């Protein structure tokens, strides 16, 4: 039967003098900063009249389709 991994008990001020909650938030922020960021801008729209371009622009800005497309094809 496989054994489970034992983890050390972390007391209130056990990690570099900060609480576990502060340590967790600090690590979460470090992880978030390490994640790749995607271009949040909308692509330039060259086709259609100004009303059609406005509709397409609003659709692209209303969801994350363009960012997902860039992520998948990068």
C-alpha cells in the first residue's frame, strides 16, 4: 500500500517571521506575476463600414475570444 507524503506542521510564525496567511498571499502574488500575460488589445478591423466595425469591436471586447485565440496560436 503506498504511503502518503508527510508535510511539516507550520505554526503561526514559522516562515521567515510571517504568518502562514501572509506567506500564502505572497506566494500567490509571486505566482500570478510569473504567469504569461496576453495582449489585451483588440485587433484592428479593416472590413465593413463604421457601424459594422463598431459591432465587431464591441463583440471582441465583451469576451476573451481574441486573447484565447492568440494563446492557442502562439
